[in-house]
C-alpha cells in the first residue's frame, strides 16, 4: 500500500466524517451537534441518525454491487439493477398495494418480487450449468422491460391508490421508521460487502477475461453465481427498504477506478467510503433544498450523477 | 475426445510430450488446434480419454493445483480495465496465493524475475492499455511466467504481431525453453515459424493427428498438401537447415 493511496484514503475518511456531521446537523431545522444530543431533540436526532446510516449503507451496497457486476460482466455499463431487481421489487410492491395488503408488508413484498425476478433472469440465461455473461445482461434487460410494462398496466387500471403506493420506490427515500428493517438491511449489506471483498482477487482476475481467470485457477462459473447471488441479495434488500436510486451503482465505481485504479482490494473500500459520503450528502440536500418539501433522493443522485458521468466519459484515462 | 456443446471437435488424439520439448501444433482452421489446447489445460471438459501432467491425471488435480504447474497464454487479450503492468503480472501469483493472503517478498521477487525475463521491467508502472500489442503480449507472457510453470501453453501467440515482434516473442520462448527447461506447447498457424522454433510438431486434421515428429518429418509437401489442400513447395532453409514452406499460387 503506497503513500499516495494512504493519503487518498485519509481524505476519503475525512470527507465521510464531514458528511456525517453535515447530515446530522442539517434538516428542516438546523441544530448544532450539542443541541442534537439534548433529550428534547432525541426524536429528531434518532430520525436523522437513521437516515444518515441508511444513506451510508445504501450507498456502499449499491456501489459495491455495481463494481462487482461490472467486473464479472466485464461491462462498464453494468449496475445493480441490470439483472431485474428494481422492476421485480416494483412489481412486488405494486401488486401488494393493488391486492390491498397492509403497508407493513410492502418491504417484504418488494423483496420477494425482486428475488423472484432474479431467479427468473438467472434461469432464462442459464444453459445447462453455465451462465453466459451476454445472456445474463439480455435476460435482465428484457425482464425489466416486460415487468415495467406490467407495472404500468396495473397502475393504470387501479387508479390513485396504486400510483401513490408505487411512487415511494420509484425515486427512493432514506426515511426508515422501522428500526428492525434498518438493522436487517444493514446487516445483509455489510455481510454482502465483506463477502465480495474476500473475492477481490477473483474479481481482479475475471475482469481481465473469463478464460484468463480460469488459467489462473479460478472457478469462474462458481464465481459468477456467487457474485450474482450476493449482489442480488444486497440490491433486493436495499430496494425494499429505500426504493430505487440510480447512478450510485454506476458512477461511484467508475469514479473510484479513476482515483485508485481497478484493483478490487483497494477499489472496494474506497468505493464504500465515497458512496457513503455521496449518499449522505444527497439525502441531506434532498431534505434541505426545498424544505419542508422532500425531493426524492433518486432525483438528486441523477442530477449530480449525470454530469459527473459525462465528465468521466470525457476523461477516460486513469491517474496513476 | 472433446469439443463445444454437443459437437466433438477432437476425436482421436494420442501423443506424449517430454520435459523441455517445444511442441508446435499446426493444422488448418477447424482442425481442432485450439480445442486440443483447451482440453489439455482444463478449460474444456474431457468427454472420453485422459490427459496427464507427469504422473497426475489432470481431472484429479484441482484447477488451482494445475495452474501452479501449467500456465496459458491466449491469443490477444484485450483488457478493458486500466491495470498497471506490475498489477497484471502479479495476478500470475494468484494460483500460489490464498484469497486474503497479501503478496509477500517472494511474490514480488517472482514478478520482478518474470518482468526481467520478458524484458518488460521498464514498463512495470505503465498501464496495460497504453502498450503496443508486442509489449502487451510480452507482459501476458510475464504473467504466465510469474505462475512458475513447468509447462507453458500458448494459443497463436504471434498472429497479431508484426514480424519484428513475432521474432522477439518466439526468441524469448526459445530462450526460456533452452535455459529454464520450460516445456512449451504452442498452437501456431505459421508453418515456417513452427519449423524454425519447434523441436517437435503435431499436424492435426479434422480432430485427429495426421503426422507427428520433427519438423523434417512432418513438413513435407505431401503431408501439407494432403491436409491443407493447397499446393506448396518445401525447400531447405539455408540458415537453419530446416524445412521451409513456400506457398504456390493457383493463379497465373
């Protein structure tokens, strides 16, 4: 680990801590840190703390899933929702609303929807026991389009109620009232990220080629299935808790590859730090920009993410 | 016997390679050269028959164990990610490293040796996508050498290279074969390069061995015309006294 990397790491940690502070202090009412800790403000404190934590967790989960998929699919446009998770989750929650299921079960419904879609996409792409990378991408895209059609149909025939129920997941929200859900989702995401980190060496190898990875002794079919499973779990968990948030899973990996290079052993931790910072800032902006109206976080990430992506596109070479 | 999906490309091949051999596999397109290589290197499953590395049946060896002994250089690897040359060659140590294990001094030493052997030490901090194809091919060979193999497979290592780079890469392989006793099995389409560099040649035709032996034994106009279905003239190369194949055009 060389000096410049340690320097970059320190800067990222510093930025994350600053973002934490920024997220806790700001909101519909601005409070200093000492004020927040007073018992009369405990309600606001716990609300903001859960938002900041959820933002960090979702950022990290989406970024690491994104970079893992980019490695195994060897496609720079891969992102966590590519394999159908987002539309599956959407279908799950819209169906639940249409069928009149109580809103407590919405996260569960979207989780089930996401998982069923992933199983469908996987089986569509599978040939005997192998999964081709092209087939996976195609199946994911087709499934997403088809399911989106079904969702639009359901919304159009069911009227207002379904529309309102569906909107929360379409653009994302970091507001979590259910602490149990927050804990479970955080655990899934953190465990998932660790599992992916353990496979960093394998990801490095497969990103230079599937046959190349086999020549280095890596069981590529097992690796693809494992990564596919873990990223799907992380993404499904995040979608059911926070809805769909675009750009994070696509832009942060590319940005970090630009800053620290494609070696997954350093890329994964730095992407986590950067994504967490990005999401906390985005979430804070979403609730302070037009306070008391909350702009859905997906809108903020898109507005910041799109120009960032264009800048990245223009500057293709890595800073070594 | 083996192939892709339901089609069996290789049907009946039996041969042996000794340590220190430089074996060239030649044959027309579709004869099964690359397939044979993949069957020998655990990339494709063997449907019937067996392949042994030393005393061990390769099916019984785990993929990682196999890769500690045998390395593979593919045709032209296009790498989409900006790894540095050193990072690429360090990946050659993967068969020797456990997942969470950090690279030690020994690994760095092997990487440095591999770079030295392929004359790419000066490129170590450059990014792989900035290199010329000749440089990139040498780096990929360095990665294979970092695996500390006793056996090196190469699939058409020179087909995308200009004549200068072709000689550079093949000379390197010949040097490694001679000095380090590295056994080499190489698929090559250029008959004259095979003649110049290989100690033994395998001529494949439609999934079977048509002829095997020294370049003099295999590269006769009868064998070549029979397999490639084209007229050739085989002369004696004045520089190395090996067969030299001249292609004869059908047009006047």
